[in-house]
C-alpha cells in the first residue's frame, strides 16, 4: 500500500486552516495543521513533510519565516505560500528565496489540490534524483571485485545466489579483503539496485551517539539537537543498509539494532512516532562473530538475525594466484594518471609482490601499486619502486617448518591435514601461535580447521 504524502497547512485563521485541511484530507493527503509560524517550525523539527502550505501574513513569524526555516533545515520540502492580492509582489520575491509557488486568496479549492499534488510530486522526484545521484557516485567510487582463484570463484557463486533474495548476509574476512565491495555487488545486482546503499561503520560510532546516528532525532531531543535529522537506517529505507564491523557494536548498540531487525520499525530520538522500515541488511566483520557469541561478547539472537547466509572472504595470502591480475588492474588504474604513464611491471617486481605476505590484503596491494607508480621514474615499474618491506620479503622455504614425513602415496590434502594437526599440537592448541608458525593468518587457519573438521580439536 502506497504511503500517503504528509502535508503541513499553516494559517493563523483557525477556521480557514481547518477548511483547507479537510479539503486536502479528502484528496488523499495526510494533513497536519499549524495555526501560527512558531507551531509550524516546531512541527518541522519533528516531522518530514512532502509539502508545506503557509499563509504569508501571520503573527510574530510570517510565511517568509516559515519558508526560511524549511529552506535551511529541509531544502527538499516545497513551500507554497497563500497570499492576499495586495501581497502578490511579496510572494514573488519569496519565490526568488526558494518558495515553490504561491496561491492567491481566496483560494480556489481545485487549484489548491492541484498545487499540493504538484508540490508533493516535485518533492518525491527531488529526493529520488538525489538518491540516484548518490548511488551512481557510490558505484563510481567503488572498485571492481577481481579474482580467478578457486576461493574467489566460490565467493562469486555465493554472491550470485543471494542477489535475487532478500535474505540477510554476513560477510566475514580480514580488513582489506573487499567486504564492502562484495556488499555493493549484492546490492547493485539485486532488486533494490535503484535504491540507496547506506554504509554504517559500527566501530566509528561512539556509544552515546548510537541512537541518534542510527535512528535520527527531532529538534530539541537533546543538547545540540537544533534541527530534525533523519537517521542512517531511515536514509537506507527501501534500499540496503550495510553494517560494517558489526562485531564492534557495544552491548547497548546490539540490543537497539536487534529490536529494529525484529520489529522492522524504529523511533527517532525524542519522538513518539514509529517509522516503518523496509530495507535489506548486509553486515560485515573482520572478527569471527560465532567466536564472539561463544565468548559472550556478541548477542546470539542478533547473530542469527544477521547470518542467514555467511560469505567468508579469503585473505590475499590464501589466493596468491590473484596477485598478478590485481596488480595489473591497479597499475592500469593509476599508471595512466601521470606523464609518462607507467604501463607494465618488471618480472622481478612481480616476484617480489608474490613473495610478500600482504597483511593488509588487497587494500595494501592497491596502496603499494599507487605509491610505486607515483615514485616511478620510468614507464616500467621496477623492484626498486616498491616499498622496502615488499622488495625485501624473504623467499618462502621449500619445506614448511614442522612438516611431517608422509608416504608418497598420501594425497596433498592428507599431508596438509597432518601438518596442520602437528603444528596445532606443538602450539598446545593455541590457534594464534599455530597460525604464526604456519605463516598464515588466523582466519586462514580457521578455514583449514573447518575444512579438515579440526575446529573442536584441543
């Protein structure tokens, strides 16, 4: 069912105000009345309106004051002024200040309904265009997800399966692996692609500001709340809300988010009005949420609300075969931005990139290539253009430390499982130490433990 547009009618003649409100209500609008400029401004600090119809001449605050307030706090809201014949020139001047249009008194009621309809449609169009521009800008700033490794192909398969659904998706992986890019790919290829994609960095929101940031607030809700403000969840309404680093939410923040996901509605700080929400939730975490649940650091009920589908993004160390194509992609992106352009990588430079463990993952690789291109003195990127830690990375040993001797008939997976088990035992079950000894990330170790059913091994 389509939501009715909300219109604010402002007139200090109560009878005239109520009559206009009744006409607009019968025409299908949701109407609120204000009998002076002060009341109109107060309501404007609480609600968002599709249009405002205000008398020009009132008491202490005129229609111009109402116009000025809405132009400052809600510039997308059209303001139509009602004016007597003698003040038409003033109304025209007001239009130069941003009024949508004006109607002369006595008001023709058919013209009133037509003007209100035009104003509401204009408001909806402005907001839709703004959202579309933001979406296009977001897509323009995003990078392409690149990979041909088996691990990334599995990720691509999952992305392809979940785009057509509305299920909640949890993306897990180390920092810099491209979790937000995957979230955007799910959104851009789904049914909500034309709506907004709003990213919320949960780790960057201080606990006292969680409610205001997520739910918004009305004017006067707290010290410093000078104007009405929509929250980030409401900004994402109709589209996708991406909760980045959701594992960093405080217990209070987790409780508030859980309620929103359960009820599918929220209330702005300082308001009693509930706002219905229709959005898709995609969350991401560099930390293993299941482990946080077991450690009582994350709510189990919220975890199950978020993880209908889990996508584990491999670290760059786990997909070294993707390093050459990623490096070439970043070189093509940055190399042409300088003169002379840098067009290719020297073989020794590529070998150094393949040796380096990439603790910062794809994001670090991107920054390394950008830096190298900036400092390069030739059209070919040489090993000397790379940062010292990359070009001086040690050669991988031919035989990993602690590798058990296995019969030649043993399969590669059997030898790998035995090796992991041996290292885990030597570390007395400490996964952080075992991962360090293996020369892989903790995430990579957890994936190996899952693969070989060793997750519960002590």
